[in-house]
């Protein structure tokens, strides 16, 4: 394998890895946003139920 071909393969592999990393970051950010949204709704629900007086 010539050095030019090897260099081109390395460049292609780096591009693939960067694409995979970007997709992974996007999924991680989406999961974090979903968790934050769930936590805020749980707090609102707890706050609403905490104010009820059932006695």
C-alpha cells in the first residue's frame, strides 16, 4: 500500500470517527435534555401535591 493510499484511508477513518462522535454527542445531549425536562415536571407535580390539604 502506497503512502498516499494509506494517508487517504486515515483521512476517511478520521472523518467517519468524527461523524460518529457528533452523533453520539447529539444523543447524549438529547438524553440530558429529556432528563432535565422530566425532573422539572416531577418537581412541579410534587409541589402541587405538597400544597393539597386532605385533612
